[in-house]
C-alpha cells in the first residue's frame, strides 16, 4: 500500500518540521552546553504489506530513520539492565521471531517470569500488549520489562544516566529528537519506533494470498480448515480464524481475549488480572501465528512444546467445562452426535500444521535492519 | 484509518492556515457543505449494554449475557421533506460495544440544508464486501474480525454471549452476513427523526444520537427463541430473519441536537 506508507511518512516529516519549529522557538535557554544545531530527523518509510490494516502510530512519536536507528541500538543495549548482561534482544531474539525458546522468560537475576516472552512480529498492529493487555502502547509497555525486578531490573532513570555518560548516545538522541539530553520518555519513544518497524509480511502464505498459487494440496486444505467454522455434521473445520484473525493471525488488532480451554481453574488470572472482571478469568490474547514454527514453546505458560501438541489440545483436550470457554470451542464439534470435542482427524491436524508452517517469514528473521548492531 | 489520513490532512491544513495567517480575508464564498455527527448508545432494553456477564431478558423471558457486540453502519443517506436525498459516499463504520471510541463518528461533506430523514445500511454493501480482501482498508479490514472469507464477505453484525435460561446454559453465537440471494442479509434501517429537523450548516455540526437496542435482534417482526436459536455463522434463512428484525427496530433516534 504505497499510499498509506506515503501518508504515514508525510505525517512524520510534518511533525518533524513542527517539532523543529517548536524547538527553534524555545532556543536561548542558556544550558551553557555547546550543542550543535540539530537537523530535522527524516521520515522512516514504513512498508505496509498488501492487505494489512493501516497502522496506528501515535502522533507524538512519528517514525524517523534516526529514531528507529537509535531504538535498534537501545533494543540491544545491555547498559539498560542492572547487571549489564541483558537487553530487550536477549529474550526477544530475531532468529526466533523475537522470542527466546523458553516456557518462561528468565531475567538478569536468573528468576523466571510467570509467562513466556511474546513475539514482536507485527507488534505495531497490537492494540493490546502482553498476554493480558496490561498496556496499550509500546511507549508505556517497554518500561515494565526494563524495570521489573525479574526482568532487566534497573530503573530506567539509571539506564538513561548511563547512556547520557557515553560519547555514543547523546548525539544520537540529538539527531532523533533534537536534544542531547536523554530522558526516560525519549528512550521509550526510540524503542517503540524500532519495534514498530518489525513487520513480517513476506511468508509463503502472503504470496499465496496475492497469487492464489504455490500451496501444496495439504496447505490449501489446512488453510481451508483454519478459516472454517464447524457446522456440526455438515462442514468440518478447525475454527482457528475466529481468534487468530487474518491477516495478522492474532487477536491483537481487535484487542480481544479468550479462554481457549487449557484449564478448569486458573493458576494465572489472565485478562481478569487487569480488568478485575470475573468473566475475564483465564482469558489471554490470541498471539500471532505468523512465524509460529519459530516461537515454541506455545501458550502463555509454554506448556506445549510442539505444534502437534497444540493441535491435540484444540482437537481433543479442551476443557469443555472451563468457565468462560470461547463459544467457538463449545460449539465446534466435528463429529456429532457422539463427538465431545473438535475431533480433528490425524490428516486434518497434519494439514493445519502444514498451513501454519507457511506463515514463517525467512526474510523477517534475516533482515539486517532488525539485527544486533553491536 | 480514514480518520488517520484525515487527521494528517487536518494537521497539514492547520499548518497552512497558521502559515498564511497573516493575510486576512481569503475568498468569501459561502461553504456549501457541513458535518453530521453520530453517537450510538448500545443498549439492552432501557439499560446500556454491559459485557461483564450481566444477564438480560427477552420479551418471552429468556435470559442471556453479551460478551461481544459489533456491527457495521454504512451507506448513510439523508433525505429532505421534498423527497430529495444525499447519499454519503465511502462511509463504513464499525461500532464495537467494547470500544467507546467506535460509538461516535462524523459524516462530512453533507450539503447544507434541513434534512428530515436518515437511513443507513446495517452491514456492508455487496460491491464492497465482495471486493478483494487485500484491498479492504480501515474498519473493513479483515483484522477487525468481522470477515469470513472472500466468498461470503463481511459479518454485518456479531453478537456473542451465553443463553442462561436453558439448562445447561448454551452458547449464543449470532454472526449475521451474506449478500447473495436467497440469503441476502444486507438491510437498511430508517429510524424516524420524530418530526425533528437535522439542520446541516457550514458552521454547525448537528448530532444524531441513536439507541441500538440489542433486544430487537430477537424481539422483532419474527420473534426468535434463544433456546432453539441455532448458531448463525453463515448466510442462511435464519440470519436473514435476524437481519430483518434488527433493520426494523434495533435503531431509534433518541435526539437530534442542532448544536
């Protein structure tokens, strides 16, 4: 969608100009320090894949080349952890679509989190962040893992002071934001800018959607099952699309949370931990299935090691009496009148998995723009 | 998303206005278009709909809860007493009871005048809904989770919850869509302005406050029993009945504010 990209970049330039104008008005406030005159940052050309929704980018944090480049460095900057041993990129590893391969993320002090690291694939389209939607903007979300005692465990003000003391960072903030005075707000804005560029839309599935060609028979059948609601006794399906909605293959854009029948009682309150509402108990965001082959183990607690285990769950082991279980799983019975679960056949499971494998985007994990710059 | 583009344009225009602020008295031609604001209040009977497990009763005494309520309003048309109409192009608004910001929107470029009627499609027109999904933008994009597949197009109205008056309780899944005969569920609502006039002027944006009453989805020209209502998840005769119900009575005008 070149038009949308143009609009987004245009807005970026415009705000850059406005910011520059505002900055130039407030000159002469004698900080004493000799700072070079900042040049306006240049708008980042965000390439939105065909068919994706127009992304929502906060008006006060337009993407710029300088901001994104700075955010990339901060993303991999270990000075932002208390021990100097970890950065965002330690758990959000590009090779694993920005996850870590663990059931539970482990922070600088070796303590495990109660939930797993989430993929950052296409995170700019997420209206609800983290498993329970505790945050709605990347600018506010990033503070949590930075400061949380079982993650990077360092007040951001301390991290910012470390950055300020370097020769490297003050000029980069100057270029990105027109000031070499580093603040929490600007560091979080830069991180958010980088995260918003992590776009994955070059999978085999995307090529198939554009051309309707290139899938094997099993992959076509898998896509069909993925997008089909079961009409008991008439049409067989796997119901995936209700929660893992195309084209992002997640519920992040809609911002909905679901109980997918993992448990009868909930060790983790899920969404209700945020809303305090009983009907939200045990509900979680449906994370993106793009790059799903790279993001094992699966579920918020990493209980399933393989896609086969995931399909076995949805097909055969959903806790049908779990309070608040999603309607589509309650009603999705492929083999009435005696079937009690979705009951996919072995072939159908294989077909769904064959389709899920087409969602892997090898260019995304090899993209140099997203890699560790150090 | 359109809004985003518009806000970019608005910023641009504002900047232009500020920059050209020194030279007064631009051209003095009278603007010929104005804006109409819509506000929708999602209700069950007389109460605002709550998505927190609150149970509601239909006319026949069956009870249900609501977890999801979403629907499209599109193809908005204004009519005058003389029978002339203005059809606003390109208006597709997804109202989601879970998102307060989605319950109000504006329609701009409406020719000035006094209007006495309004109508809108509850859903999406067939030309749009059968288009290439890769070209669907904004509220129409499949990521909004109001879309089946290319062949069947958009879900026009989605109501999900639980029927609590059955034993055991049963899922309530009402996804209404379909644009092909015989199961064409594209319906138009024409709620009466109750004799009020909608005065569209260049410098006054009137507001139409609508109530959307969920009960009328079931308590309509064809009363629907929740206990036997099948899952509606594809174009069908049942979904056309439901669509005719909500076209007939779900939307009422609570107020027309001239502003």
